[in-house]
C-alpha cells in the first residue's frame, strides 16, 4: 500500500521563518515600485531611478512592448502582497505557484494579442509590432518567428 504524502510539511517549514517571508514581501514591493518608477521615467525621458533604471526600463519595453510592460510591476506587487499575507491553508503555496504561472501566461498572451494589428496587415510593420508586443509578441506572431 503506498504511503500517504504529508502535504503540511512544506507549509510548516514556511511558518518557521515568518520574518524571512515578510522581508521578502517588503523587498519585492520595493522592487515593484522601482520598476514602475523606472517605466514612468522612461516614457517621460527622465532618469528618476538612475541610468541603470532607465536601461532596465528600456530592456523591459523592448521585451514586453509599450503597454504590457506595466503589467509586470502589478504582478510583482501582487506577489509582494501574497508574501506579506499569511497562508490560511496548506494548499496556499501551490495556489501561489499556479497564480504565478497564470501571470506569466497573461503577459505572453497580452504581448501576442497586441502584436496582431501590426502582423495582420499585408504590409508587415516590424517597428510597430516591436512597439506594441515587444520581442515576445513579435517572435510568436511575425512571419520571421513562429508565425502563429
């Protein structure tokens, strides 16, 4: 007879270090705020969070596109809130991972959908496609990429 797997062991291990969980949540919230400030400054042409922040925002816009990039700080902030809350059940860790995977899928789907208007026309506008859906959407939808 197979032995029963104890699903509470991971939950109990996390509760041994509540301070570490809270520190991680606060740091993730600060990172979300810095990413949001860097993106706003990038679109305004300013360097509010320094040259490295400007370059990071530039790379994020290049990868995710002009609009989807603002979902990233929102997902980071939601992750920070999740870390600051105490899980109420042993299955909370699994739900957290599933929500994270769902967030990644939302970002990929949004990049792909925003690339459609630039790819759907007869004259493929590569610059507009990169601006709207970034490298991710352009790779998935362009004739040079996967051409989905």
